[in-house]
C-alpha cells in the first residue's frame, strides 16, 4: 500500500508551522510537524509532542516507534545517516562521479526511515501525512522511499521578513530547559534563504506547488484549496475562514512554538519587519537575495532613508 506524504519545503521562518497546523485539520490529513527531528529532538532530547507529552511517550508516536524495525528507531545510527542531508549536500546529487554514490546512500537511508511513515499512516488512518521538515534534501529523501507518493508545497516568504524573524529571540516551548530557536545575523539568514529556495526550485514538476506566505495569509481558503487539490484531499477544512482557523491539539514532532496553539487562531501576515528592521539589515538581505527574490515577486532593491548601520525603524517600505 502506498503512503502519501505532503512535504512542505522552503526556508526557516516561512510560515510552515502555521500551514502544517491548518492542513492537519483537513479530514484525512495528519500533521506530523518537522519529522526530520523525530530522532534528535523526539527520541534523544525527549522534547514534547504537540499533544504535550514527550514524543516517545505520545499515544501516537510511541505506538509508531514500537511497531517499526530497530534500525528505523535507532537514533544513533539514523542521526549519523542524516548528516548526508545537511545543507551542504543541497546539490550533492549533481556532482559528477560523487553524485551517483550520494544518491545511492540517500536510497539506503530512505529505505531505513520509510517504515516510520508507513507505520504513522497505519496508526492514524490518515490519507496524507503532512511533513513540514522544510529542507529540500529531506523532500528528496522522501521521494526515494519505497511505496511512497510525495507531493511538494514550496512555501516562500519575503527574505527580509525571514531575516528579521531569524534575528529575533523566540523561546522554545517543547523543552524544560531555557532554550530558544536559533538566532542568526542577516548575512547568514539571507544566504541560507537563497540556498534552500534554489534547491527547492529543483523539485518543480508534477506534484509541486509554489505558495507564498503572504498569499496564504491574504487568502487562506483559496491557498489551502489549491494545496488540497495537490494532495488529493477531497474535503475542505471545516473551520478555516478568510481570517481565522480553529486548531485542535496536534501530534507534531517539532517546529515553531506556534504548533502548540489551539482554539481560534487569527490568520494575518506578520509584517513587523517593515516597521522594526533596520536599514543595514534590510540592505544586506536585499543584496544577498536578489535576483531570486525578484523572481518570486518580491520587487526590486530600492533606496531607503535608513543607511547601513542605522538602528531606527525603516520609514520607507521596500515592496
């Protein structure tokens, strides 16, 4: 039996968690969160599932893990394998000679991890597993799994918004330790935004849909309907409107702290970067992400009244 997976790919802080949460409320879909972190954060670090229990003790994930072969849940060996899926390998499959060996290794890893997805589908009865792991290398791994049908949503957000968000402090809620999501300077965020989205572009073809975060927030119902059609989910979301959605507790492995949100959640674009991002950070981000950002419809680099090194809010929006 074929397991259907809807993979959300793109850069960090692009809205993948809120999209994952929304899609998990569609009849027939299961929101798994960032499943690539199952072994590191779920098994080794014992962080919390979206339901509030440690992942290994969650009523869903505990049964999934107990039903798969030992190699599929052996965190030590799986984490060693996942080194092949780091960002530096985003284009390894294209390297002459090494590329064929790399693809063979990815195939071995895929065969080892596939039982987790098959068991998850069997345990939940879901028609589609939503995986917001984001990395294009992970989506390629999913596509290499036996008896798996993968659809890809390439979620894109304005790089200036991503750069601003990745610089801000945001505490993780899935650990008792005082830890936060990783913070990065604009030069790092902009570089990774470019690499991840270029790699995601290579996934274009049948079963691929490009969605901008800003369009998702402007028209949640229309955007989600397009994604439903891609994934083959027939029934609409029962509570999604143009301005809000009613969220139930999830069983997401990892993701933005927003994965713990329940009840009625307002849907509106987070545009704090337009007000709070200083001119220097914005200029760095613009320089490192053009022309790719322009190809996604994020406009041209324009002069702002804030110069490099300015610390006040940006007065002129760059659209």
